[in-house]
C-alpha cells in the first residue's frame, strides 16, 4: 500500500524531475516507511512506501529489474501473490530477489503480457515501463479501490495516486469541468471516471488497463464486468444453496485479506457487515483480533456511538477491542485534516469519522479489514425495493426500453440530489451544461446489456460507479492519510459475481441484504443482524451551525470563490440564511455541498 507519481514524455524531452519530486511529496502520507525515485529516458517515477509485505528494502519501489528491462510503481496488495509466484518459478523458471507482491506483478507482466491482470486477486493501481520497447502499461483494480489520476498534455503524461499531487506538479488546467460539476451536484459529490472536478485531470476507470506505445498510441481494455443476470445452471438452487454460495465466497474473501507480514485488525461498527468479518476470522481460527470502534459525544439529544453493538461482537469473540471516543473539540481541526486528505471533494460526514478513526487505529496496526460495500453488493438501501416493484409491475412483456426509462425515473427520484432544472438556480451560466448529463449517464448504464431487472440495473450502477467514487474513495483516502491500509472483503470480485446472480427477491428480503443476513446467522449472533440499520454517527456535523457554518460562509465568500464564480450569489445567500432547511432526498445538506467544494479547492491550491 503506497503512493506514487511519475511523468512519461512522448516528445523526446526529458521528464521534469522537480515536478515528480513535488508530486511524490504530496502523497507522502500514503507511504511513511520508505521513499524512492527512478528515471531513465522518457520516464520518471516517484514512490512512497507503506511496508506490508516483505518489510525489507528488497521490496522498495520504484522496482527495477535490469534483466527484464522493466520498472514498476505499484499501490495496493495482491492477495494471491504467493500462488502466482510459485507458478512463475515452477513453470516459467523465474528467479526472485524479494518476497514482495510487487515483484510478482513485475514478472507476471513479463510472463503473461497485458492479460496477467485477469489472474490478480487484490486491489491495485500500477504503472510499468518497458526499457526496450518504450512501452508503458497501467491498470486499476476491478472496483477502483486504488486510485490512478492522469494529466495529459501534448507530448507528456503525468500520473499520481491523488489529484492534489498532480496540482502540486504544476502546469495544469485547473478550470472546473462542467460535466463533473453537474455530477457532483447530482450524485452527492460522486464524479464517475474518467472525469474529475477539474478539466486538466482524468482518472483511469476501474477494471481497465491502458497501454501506451512508444509512438503515443493508446489502447484501453476493460478486463472485468460483472453479469447481473440469472444463471440457467443455478435455476433450481434453493435459498439455502444461495446462502451457502454467499458464505463460501465471503469466507474466501476474508481469508485472502489476512495476507500480510504485519497484524491485520478490523474496523468494527457493530453492524452486520463488519461483525461478519470478525466472525469469519474467528471461525478460521484467529484469536486476539484487534477490533476498533469509534464514538462521538452526544449532540442535540442524539447518541454519538454504537458501542453497545460492537461490544457484543468483542465479547463473543474475545477480541482485543479498542473503543475510541472523540470529543467535540477535536472535530473542527479534524475537518480541516480530512479535507486535506481528500483526493477529490467528498461531502459525506463519514470522511471525518474515518479520518479520526484511522489516526487512532494506525497507532496499533497497519492493516485493517472493513465492512464497506455490503449495501451496494447485497441490496441494503431503500431505493432497491421500489426498483423490484417496478419490474414486477411492468411484467415480463415490457420492452427493454420501457424498463430502462422507468427504472431511471425511479432511481432519479430516490437518489439524485436535485433535478437538472434546479442547476440554473445553483450555477452561473458559464458553469452549466445544457442537457441533464447525470440522468443520461444513469440511462446509458441501465441500458447496457448484462442487467436483467431494474434492481439489477441499480445494483450494477451502485457497485461499479457510485460505490467507487464515494465510500470506496473515502475509506482509501482517510485511512491512507494515516498510513493505514484498509481491505474490503465485500468488494471481492468473486463475492460480487455470486451476489449479482442471486435473485433480487432474496437480497431484498428482511428489509434488505436478506441472503447475507441468513448466511451470517450461521456465524454471528442474531442480535447484531436484526438490529436497526446503523451508520457512522457524527452528530455535531449533521446540521451546520456555529464554527462549521462560519467555515462554510468564509469559504463561499473568499476571494478565490468570488473569482471562480461557480454559484449564483442569491442562491448562496438564501442557503446561508437558512442553512439547514434545504436538504436532498438522501438528507444531505445542499449548503454543505457548495461549501465543501470551495473548501476543497482552496485547501489544495486549485486556482480559479
């Protein structure tokens, strides 16, 4: 788990080593254990390392293999690296100078070519350069757990593990991307790849490889896409059969994510998802598991912790449990820190909770497993049942076009923060787009083959798009800001491949995640399965008031904000007069959306 940066020249010039150094410094928190750089010919790499596998200097990066003529920067973890290494040694005769998964990536590319990514079980973003052919190859994992940002200009490509790193490199178009801004204001800050909030930076989509030849020719390949249709070979499966398959996939996913040369803990909220991770680790024979829960001071009569649920699991499995209670005085400074840690602007208050939690957890362990993603994989949100009702209402004779159109309308009503028509109130004319590009994105995604029902369409969109650029990115950014590696077993591609085939009615049972709940009953106490749905409570940030409101006011009135001119003045002032009255369908604060964007742009020095 690390951070990297680099520059590839395609015009015969030498890379700007100063820019690469600045970019690498910007991702230093992602890799506190070692720093390295390497350059030759058209390519320059910088790297910061968090040592998880092969703690010796042999695993340092950039990793150069002079015999193969390959150099690599890598962020992530390949859980099946030992099995791949054995195959490379036994069948291909490769020799290894380290025990790291990084070297396995390097030699697997040499042995099997671009398609080697299909063999990888893990989370990853990497860039490989071939000395002899002048070819550069990059990839991002199936769920986009690991980031890869790109800034292309004529004759030059820069890349990094965060967007602010590319800003630090300089010479960048920092104008606001109007399509991305529309997505940001529609999808509660989600900006799907390849867009980012600024025009000069793009991101490689998940499950995608990109090959750049020496002459600049670019070839992209999507190497994985889940199938959300029913498998005829499983048509006679019972509910118990589906539960067996889900449990087997989860056992495997949790076990894969114990691979490390350092201890692995668990972020334990006390809900079904993280509790199941602990239960499966204990079932596999692990003892003394380090578990971590966070709580905040009660505020406005609202409880700020869920320790009573996490305590149940901690007692059941005799974990080394750490209750981390955060007092209100830490919240405002932590908010500044969390915004500084964001690779892209994120409006969820969970970011602050994860930021604070990660700072404390990193004092004890370097790797944790998390229950993130279960709701998007196993249908835990409230907008899925209406999608299923729509499918049943239209019946099997409805046309595909009608199903897509009606499903997109239903999703829009439940999920979108505001209709396209409202953008004219929010944005100044030069920052608007003429058409509803966000609804169009949903419609295109729903219309693509491979999703059978309206529920399947929504689950595919959420697991492949909305999840990637909101909760997944949030967990990665906030944990890596503390030099902590987070692993997410629910975002195992084999888990999703099973979950995608489960009949929607089984996932929607028991108010959502029914098939997962029934499978989990064989492992963990029902008390944490049947509890009310929980969340990361941050009561002091639920409504804008006091210093938090003043922070937003100052950001929106700052000279940079006025020069940037994103928002209509009368709209901003109306929200500031009544800061907690304008909420989105998902109860997000519309003023916070505007303020957070400006706070992020100003914090990271994105000039108007």
